[in-house]
């Protein structure tokens, strides 16, 4: 959400709260002493004056609208958090996939530490290439398309079950990561790989 939209949202919430507060004050001052028409769960009776009943209806509508807005915002927050978490998982899968190849498997005789070091350097190289302004747009679009496939519920294999439904998403992420590195110039990849090695 941009700064301008956020400012408008805060102003709108402030206006709603002011209206709600003013309506409560008016109703408290205009309602009869017996408590009829007050916001205590008792509906306005026939003996209540028209202004008090109107104020009561306004307050109820503002409260209902505020409650619906809060529920909508909480639901939207949960949705955005799940989307962000899923996108981070996709990025990690793509980064690890870009570094996994036969050269890594050839290091198995040197031990787990050598393999993890190779995998870590490859993952950092992928992330550095992704942030580079000189990375080809076609490579970025490939990753964006794979990310959309990862996030959208429409898949080649339905997501009815966890494992079979996740295979196609995983396969698309792996292939997109490999294609991303393939579409990047060798000089770009070598430069970032050397930078990662130098800072290791």
C-alpha cells in the first residue's frame, strides 16, 4: 500500500471513529433517563423521540460497518501473509535448485561440509544475480511466471492432496531456476560467483 493510500485509509478510519463518538455522545445526552434507546442491547421503543431513534440507528450502522471493516482487514491480512510466505518458499526453492547440479554431487566424497558450502555459495550467487540491474528481463519474466503458477490454485495436478499436488509446483520452480541461470550471461554469473567466493 502506497503512502498516499495509507494516509487516506487512516483519515477515513479517523472520520468513522469521530462520527461514532459524536453519535454516542448525542445519544447519551438525548436518550430518556429510563435507558430506552441506549446502546445497551435494548431496542428503541415507541416512546423514544425521533431524534434519539435516528441517532440509535446511525450508531448501530456505524458499529456494524466498523465491525465488517475490521473483519475484512483481518482476513486480507491473513491472505497477504500467506501469499508472502508462499513467495518466500518459492524463492528459497528456486535459489537452492539453481545451485544444485552434478558438480555438487561430485563433492560428496569431500564430506557434508563441502557440499553445504557449495550449496550456500550457489544460493547466494542466485540471489545476487536476481538483484542485479543487468539481469536480462526474459530471465526475470521466467521466474515471475513460475511464481504465479506457484501461487495460483489452478495447477496441472490438482492440489487435492499435499504431495502429488505439490510436485508440479516444485518441478516448475526447479525448471524456472535452471532456466533463469541459463538465460543470464556467463560473465554475469561468473562475476557474482567470484564476489561470493571473495566474501566467504
